[in-house]
């Protein structure tokens, strides 16, 4: 029984204590912090979109050259 306690119950108990401590320490962001995070996320989406757009713009002519322009 002590093996079961050591291998199963103690890690679960420690995980529960650590998880409850984390939830207690978390706070909701205020309006200023939320706006900053949303702005950074939006800028990241725009940058990734432009990168994908330019890769597609460059890929189309190269693909047409390699494939001979056949559709």
C-alpha cells in the first residue's frame, strides 16, 4: 500500500496543492493591460498575415516558371 501511496496519491496531492496555489495567485488583467495584450496580439496577426501574403505572392510566379504556366 505504501508503494501506491508513494507513486499515485502523493503526486496527485502535490499537483492539487500546486494548482490551487496557482489559481489563487492569478488575477484578471485591468483594462490597460488587456488593451496592451490585445494590441500586441493584433500586431502579431497582421505581421503573420503579411508574411503569408508575400510568400504566396512570391510563390505564384516561381511556380508558374517551374511548371510552364499550365493550369
